[in-house]
């Protein structure tokens, strides 16, 4: 399936096809009502409402209460919060990361015992002592479990998501820096025209620390 927008993609990941239909309707018509979405998507009104309330609860859409002049009563008009999609994804990743850390902590701090039978559960040390090191399920002998591979897998996943979040943050920072530079561009051109001195393209990232260093040096000299 091809998604046209990250907002629609997220909707699909949360709730599947019904959410995708509602999300598309939200993007197609700004400030759309539940009834308008229902007629545009062919979904039942109660399903549309359920999806809308869920998306509202997840802060992916906003609603405004307006009076329907024809009917004489108040209705909600809904709008996609596309700028919140990135935050939503980041929050989800942070939640997963938190769960992974807790799991790793649990694996690190606990000694597990197991009989080696795939259908039987792992048993913690205290419970294993009480069971006289006999499996509660098959009565086989319980041996200490080497959980280093589990921990390794958890650490790998944690690294992966941490890198993911850092990359997303860097990309967002680069995008906003680019947008800022694009806004400043006309002003720079005017200045250039006034001075009539062609300068090499400025690289703001490199210039900032140099300026700071100079300022610091000046401060030190004053002292
Ligand atoms: Zn067993």
C-alpha cells in the first residue's frame, strides 16, 4: 500500500484501514465534520467518531466547536495536526526505549532458572529455591539460565532506537536551520547588492563557534 503522507501512515499504523480513510478525509478537507468524513469515506458515523476521538486523544488532530447554521446545533470541525506527527513518533520510540531499559534492568538484576523444556517458564532464584530446583511444570531439574544473549539483543535494540531518535533530532534541526537560512536569504542578497562585494556563501554552522571563540578571547584579554 502506498501512503501519501506521514500523517496517513501513522494513522494506518495505529488503527489500520479505517484510520487511513479518516486521515485522508482530514487531509482532503480542512475543518471537516464527522458526518462529512462518513459520507466521503463510506464508513459508519459511529466508527468515524471512534477514530476521531482516538486521534484527538493522541493529539494528532484538533477540533473546534462551531454552530451549524442549517441545523441550528453545534458540531465539531476536525483538522489534522501534521506537525505533531514527528513528536508522536518520537514519543512512541521513547516509550519503547523505556520498556527495553526496564527489561534489560530486570535481566541484569535477576538470576533465572530453567529446565530446558521450551514449554516451561523461567523461574527466578527465590522461587527456584522454594521449588527445590525442580521445574513447577515438568518437575525436571532447574539450571541457571545464561541470559547474556537476551541482554545482548536488548542492548542492540536500545542502541538502534537511540541512534534513530538522535538522527531524527539532527534532521529536524537541519531542516529548521535550512528554513531559517531560506528566510534570511533575501535580506542577505539586499546587503550584498548594497555593498556590491561578492562574498563566498556563508556557512553558519562553522561561523558561530569561531565568533564565540573570538568573544571568549576578548573577554580573557580584558581580564
Ligand atoms: Zn520444565
